[in-house]
């Protein structure tokens, strides 16, 4: 082998190794098991996942568990009264059970902790009491068991330190405030970024309850609450698609229409429910943004013949009547769904109900089949 061929050979090898290593951090669900993280831990298998791809959990004898997130971060959960293994891989963060005094800035995770009966482990909230729809969190803050400690991008460091925070759970918005993460870690507070919003399947988001069940040592509770939502979806799946079209949107303060990209989890839930999202290939540009704004004229052209309209109440609150909706935009009076009375609205608590996505799919399925006679939880018809 001459010098040039030898150079190309080793260059290809290096590229292959690089691509494999990059793939491991971006596709956690398909990553190889971490079987050898230190000399004293004996590998005992991997958690089975149905939908989630953004995390993995590897088990070791003695109750140890390694939680890996798709950003490449790794956390070793050490059971109560068990020693921290020596000679761990340098990048692994140790979390000793029982976990407590958590600062939770990832709003969607609170419902998971509530389903695990684990709200007592969260001492600090990144959301104020009046903005919680998770009833357990609202009650805990009213009683002083949970304290407000500032938003993700402006935390109250003094309170976080004085309360003995042991872990900060952030959503991916923390990437826009890297200085916050750096400062928390400089205080010795581990930062765990929740990637449930990156899951391609709606129940992949819900399945993150298994991740947090591992953190708290409540894996049985996590399996039970996840499978309840999985069962709801299984009861619907396999039924014939209704062929009915649905537009999901809200009106912005400047008169534009905010709609979900076709690849977002809400359109996927509509499809799983037996419907068809009215925008077949909208905004699929590979970015992680879940929605986009479109001008009313464009929305009118593409959505005026939708069989159903679902108004997203997350931003400006719930509506009760079609007249309230028309007050935001009179253009909508010519829409097919308005003329036929098929206009619905989400409940305000839907965004925080991460453990009820199967229920939301069932709600849409009921709406498509029975209209206003449907029995629903997170959507309701406008009068």
C-alpha cells in the first residue's frame, strides 16, 4: 500500500468512527448498551421502550441504573445506602437516591412527577403557582412545599443554593441561555435537559415517565401509568380512518395564524385519532420548531374547507363561543367548519398534561365519530 492509499484508508476509518460516535448521541434509542462504565458494575440489561428514542436506561447488578439522554449526557442513579462506584467514566454524573430538592424548569415534566406520586421531590419550580394547571403542583406551592425559584433563563440562584438543590431539570430552551447551565454546574448542581419534546411519536413523550421513574426509584408506577395511555391508543389503532380533515391553530396578537408544522406531535395525534391534518406538508424544513405563523389569506385558502377547527387555547386562553372566535377574525365565518358547527377548543391544561396524550388522541377520535355528542376531556365544542 503506497502512502496515498494508506492515508485514504486511515482517513475513512477515522470518518467512520466519528459518524458512529455522533450517531450515538443523536439516536439514543438505537445506541449500543453501555455495558462497561466501571470495573465494579456488572451489566444487567436495558430498559425496553415502545416509542421513545431520545433516552436509554441501562441496568447493572445491585440496582444501579445509567440514564443516557440524546445530547450525550449520562447519569448514574445510585440506590439508597449503596456506594458510589469508583473509576466511573469521567463524564458520568452521579445521582444518589433518594432524590429530593429538585429545581424543575421543564414544565411538561411536572405531570410525570405527579403521576409517579413524586411531587414531594420537587422543592423548586420554574413556573409560578398561578401558571400551573397540574393541580398537585399548584397545591404544593400554595402550601409552601414547593417554592418559585425563577424562570429557566433567570433563576433565583440565592434561593436555589439556600434550599440545597441537588438537581436542575431543564427543557431544551436552556440552550438559549447556556450561561445559566454553566453557573448552576459551577455551584455543583447537575443539569439534566429533558428531550421529551423531540420525540417523533406522541407517546414517546409520555414514555419519558419511565426515565423519571428510574430517577425516583418508582419504575413500577412509571410502567403502570404509561401503559394506561398506551392502552387508550391501542383501542383506537386499527380502526378505519375517517377521512375528515382538521385544522389546529390560534390567532396571534398581530392577526396572523399560528399553525403546527405537519411533522409536529399534534398533527400526528390527529392522524392517530383517524383524522387528517389539513396541512399535508407544512414547514417540514428539518428544524426543531413545532409551529409557524401564516397570513390569514394563506390560512383561508388552505383551511377553509376543513371539516373541523380546533382552537389552541394555550396562548390567549379558552374560548366559549364561535362569536368569540369570529371576534378575533371575521374571515372565519366563511369556513366550512364554522357553518356546520364543528368548531372546538382545547382546555387550558392540555399543554401541561404530558401524561394524557393518549386521552387527547381519544378525544379527537370521539370528536370525529360523534361530533358534539362526544365525551371528551381536553377538547370541547364552542357554542
